[in-house]
């Protein structure tokens, strides 16, 4: 965003508590100086400030975003490196190695709960002090910003409680050292308690429009709109974590299928272009799925945290230097796809509907070996998102000969929500709400009235209130099953189906496993995996659902890792 945030902040006298506000330690209180930097030039106090002009509103929101920039990278690192799809490279720093090992016995630069509470404290100040009654031409001036800030606070609390397990629910701004001390003595709330509170807190704003600030810092009005998190999406995710599945379905459905605001999956996919069924000479036709994810202007991206593009102006994302070879890191990336990631991708079947003539069609499956593209066995999304090359370097060169590209890394933002992941969360909620066939249709066919009537039983179709996806809007040209993004003509794949001999409980578990696998294939390297495994493991009361895949990250099961993660206390970071 260049220096747009900094400019607005410096021009305004606001309570921008951008520095660590709380230092909360288990079993002991940290010093007051650690909790609140009262000498900071960035801190203003309540008696000196009012929030009653549009300029105040804009600056306050940008101040919150600036605080969110500090926690942006860690939301990805904690969700990706601690799971099974990535592993530290030979050039990984101790910091990255310890995150990947779920080892926080020593201080870690990313493990600072005070950074989360800096966001929360800014939100609390705005919520408590903004003049919500102020109106102009019959419209409340701060209504949109109020909803946006409430949503930022809810999102930040969700990240904090997923990361730390239990956190204090602070709802008033902390402006003195005594305030901070009192906050450390509060009851700690678990994820269910936090989510249930936040659902009620932001529910009233589900239909409130979010701000749109126009062109800012080189981003056009369409991109700057994505600084804000749609309330329905966050409500859906909160309900998913809280086990309120029917409500989650309602929020996701009404976000995706709301009249005049419909959001189809689109039909971008990575596909084999094959002549005479000869895969050895085939090539992959790409729609640039990974590049879509890395572009703030893309249809795929719903919301993200904008980052600075120059360190002079503030917080830049370092994800590209951790995940990719760059000039800055001398090609020495710190994390790479794991053996488990390659195995999971290769285990998928790529199905091709082959036409022998206008009347004769047959389904064939791509071979697992003898392919012209690296890492292209099975699902094609991996080979298009990831690339590796070895280059000879002189003995004196400071550059690594290993060069890795992960095309999902954006420079100008850290993604929070995108279209396919919303559909996958919707599928997860549908399955747990008792609609497994509808959930599976999201993976295999895409939700359209025609598909629903064809592939969902009459009984489930009649019972499920979330299947109205009009063929006038959701067409075969803009709707597909998400598995088809990497696995070809999945709608024709007779092996990709729900087995007929399963009991209802077995069907639910089977479909859930397929959804979580699809989340891995679709969102690898985006920071979702550890928390997706955690959510299902908690739901099933089965720690092995997380411990087992993570212990097999490098191919063979690591018994020490498995035993460590079978204790759910070890899923969470110590509060430092």
C-alpha cells in the first residue's frame, strides 16, 4: 500500500495503540512496561481524542490495518509450517525450524500475543469512542467502519484463540498500566466460548455494507474493497468452529447465492492437453490458478491484509523470502513441500473424458509415471503452484544452486479468504448438518439446480434448504466441482464417489475426510492446513486426526512427533 497508511496516521490525532499492549504470561505477570508502551509517540489518550469526523474514521481503520500487518505472516506460518504439507529446507533458520517442530520452548519472534492484542485494543478504542449517532443526509457516517472494526476484532480473536487455545476476552480499550494489569487477571476463554460471543457480537452487522475507500496506495477501488472481511464469511467460519453447523450453512449459502450478489466457483482448472491419449507427449493447459490466488485484483480473492511494498513505509510480508527463491534471500528459501504433500497430490486420480467419435466417449485415467511434467502425477494443482530447478553456481557464489518457486506468494497482501475455500467450508458445514450428498456435490459437480436434481437424492434435496443455485446464474460455464480444478473430468469419474455400503455415520466421516483432503490440495502453502486438521480432530475428539499426518510429514511416521501431538495441549503456543 506504499505509504498510504502512514500518511493518514500522521495527519490524525487518534488512539493508535500500535505497539504491544499486553504481555500475558502463564503463571506470572510480566512487567507493566511490557504490557503498554506509555511513552510511545503513537499512543494518544482518550481525553485528547474524539472520533467524530470522517477523517478520524478513515485513519482509525487504517491504523487497525497497520496493526494487522504485524500478525499477517504468522497466520500463514503457524497454519502451514506446523502441519504436514511443508517442511523446513536445509537453509531454514532456527525460528522456522522450531515453528515446524511445534517447539516454542525458546522465545520465538512470531510468538507474541501482544501483537494480537494491539489489533484488539485499537478496535476496542474505536468501538467505545466513535460517535455512532452522527448522521449526514439521513445516513450514519460511521456505520460501515463500525461494522468493519467489529469484524477485524472478531477475526483477530479467532486467530489468537486458535493459536493459543485460551485467551482473555478483553472488550474495553487498555489505556493505562493498571488497565493492562487488570486484563491479565481475567478469565481465559476457550475457542467455543470466544466464537459464541463473537457470533452474537457481529451478527447484527451481517447486512451492513463495508467501506470502500477508492484508489489507495496504487490499489484501485476494487482492490481496496478487499481490505475488509465480509461479515457473513466470518460468521460462517465462527459457527463452523463452534459446532453450529446449520447456522454456518445459512451464512455461507447466503454469501454465495444471495440474489444479485451470486459467487460461482468459475471453471478455471489445470488440465492435460492430450493427443491420441499419449500422455508422454502431452502438456498442461493452465488457467493460472496459483497466480490468481496471488493477485489482489483476482475474482478468486475475497479479502486480505494489504502489506507495504517498501520497508521504508512499514510492514512488508516476508512470506516470499521464506517460501521462494528471491534475490533478497540469495535463493535460500526456508520451507519446501514435504514428502507427504507430494504423496497426497500423486495419490489423486486424473480423469479424462475421451471422445472416440461424436457418439463414442470413454473415461481414461492419466498414468502415474512417464509424464513430461515434474510432479504432475495425480492432481495438477501442485505442479502449477510449485517449481524447482537446480542451477550450477561457482564455489564462491553466495547464491544457492537450488531455486524454488511457489506461485501462491503475493507481495502486496496476505490472503484471508478466497472463493474456493468458502465453498469448502460450506461443504464441511453441510456435511455436519446432515447433508453429505450436497456437500460432496461441491467437490464433484458444483452446485447448480440441474446438478442438484441429478446427483442429490430426492429425500436430501427436499430436506436441505441450501440447494437453490439457479441455472440462470450458476451455469456449466461458471460452475464446477472443486476437485476438477486439478483432477480433470471429475464429474465422469466413477471412482470418485460415496461408497454405497456405508452407514450414515460412516458417510459423514467419509465425506469429511474427502473435504479435508480437498482443502489440502486446494489451499496448500496458504496457512490453512494445521487449523483444518485441528478443527476436525477436536470435533471427533480424536487427536490422532492431527497427530498422525503431521508425524508422517517426511514420509515415515515419527513416533516422537506423534506422541507429542497426541497431547492436545501441545497444539497451542505458550503465551509469551
